[in-house]
């Protein structure tokens, strides 16, 4: 599978990326690159800011969003990225209500 991980530099992110890569998946990490994280060889790292858009080439079988802070960020990712499967693993702040992405 070709998997995109948004964020992935803190907490469980590097562990998740390592497990996915070790399981034979093609993994791309998209984040701002502000936090030093070590990823296994073969993992592609694309620097960018989700609030400025997702300039990432290719289709992904799955997207795992590790850092959405609100529903608007999740909606933008869903609209911008072509993926058959989207997993949101954000913080509790992601549950705030939003007009563009109501969570109830």
C-alpha cells in the first residue's frame, strides 16, 4: 500500500511510520519539518504546511492524519488528497465543532 502520514514526527508518529515501512508499505510523511524525527530508510519526507495546501504528487491508498487540530483542517485534507481510506488520529481539539465539517 502507498500510505501518506500527515504529521508523524511526535509521540506515536515515528513508531507508526516505522511499523508501516517495516510491513512493506510505501510511506510518505508530510509535515513542516520543525521537529527532528528519524524515519527508516526508504520513507519519503515532504515538507509543507497543511494550512497552505497539500502539494504532494500521486495517489495514496490510505491517509493517516496525525495532527489535525480542528474539523476545517480535516475537511481540507479530505478534499485535497485522493485516497481510498482516511484515518484521523488527531488530538481532542479536533472534536471542536466546525461549520465546514460538523462532527455531530
